[in-house]
């Protein structure tokens, strides 16, 4: 992070992707949902270039792949409201009735707030969290942006978000966490009660959206 340099550096240290693509066992069908990608702290839409290209190679049309950007410094509550508007825009543009959300890191928090508090469960079929600080991370202790302080373990934002049902409504929820993710501490922060929680190979925080195996698992989950 900037006044948070350590975390920002870790999040932006995007590494070269591994194998071009895992073997495909799931492809887009006419009944498929558009995918809305939500980046994390210090990120932007380009974080998803590799994954979006893999979706395209598996048949998803570009019109159904929304690499959305937002101001990552603002509260996740503000981002959630903007996300709600983006979902409505994407549904109108594609004619779909529901979207699938694929989030990385902090992107999981605004999208969860949208689902829980802004009636998002009626518009989302599947929700994915790649390395999300769903129960906080000690990496956020050195930063002071509104969004980052909300990622601190025990923050009022997270306490409210995790109260009651962690996976509300009808959407299908899934998380992926890595034992080698040095940004999300503790590792157990990612998993949610009621979600399909998957441990990956030894991947860095940014490898989670670059890895071909995680991509294939994500694709198959949202397309099931």
C-alpha cells in the first residue's frame, strides 16, 4: 500500500502467467451469464486481461466479459453501490437475467456487501473470491485509505459483513486461497461458511488471477 507501500507492492507485483491455458472441459453456451470482474486494492481492469482472454478462448463473447474499474481508495460500501449500477448496466447490455461475479482480493468485499445489503442476490448466479480478505488481513494494518482500513481484522465493516449468513440467498459461492499468499494473513480469512472453499497450489496473491488451473476451476464453477 502507499502509506501502505508494503501491501500495494505485493498486490501490484503481477508476475508473468504460467501455461497459456488449462485443458478446456467447459465452454460458453447460449444460456451462459456475463462475467463481471472486480479487482482488488491498488488494482485495475487490466489485472483480468489473462483470465478474460482464457474465457474468450473458451467461447465467452467479449460482450459478456466486463473488466470493471473503480476507485479502490473509497469505502467498499461506496464501491458496492457503483457495482450495483454496473450489474444493471451489464444485464441491460447483454439481455441476461443474472451475472457471475469473479473477484480478486478486496473486490470480494464490495461484491459481498452488494449481495448482502443491496439486493444483489437476485441478480447474481455465481460469486467467486480469489484470495479475498473476507475475515480481514494483518497486511491492512499499515494503510489508511477508507477501503483498506475496512480490511483490518475486526473492523466494523467486516463485523457487519460477516454477521449472520456469510453466503446469503441463492447465488453459488466459491473461494480459492493459497498457502503461499503473503498478502492475506491468516490464510483462513478467505474461506466462507456455506461456500465451496478450495486450497490452491503454492501461488502468490497475484498468481491467483493468472494461474491456468485456478482459471479452469473458476470457469467450471460458474458454468456448472
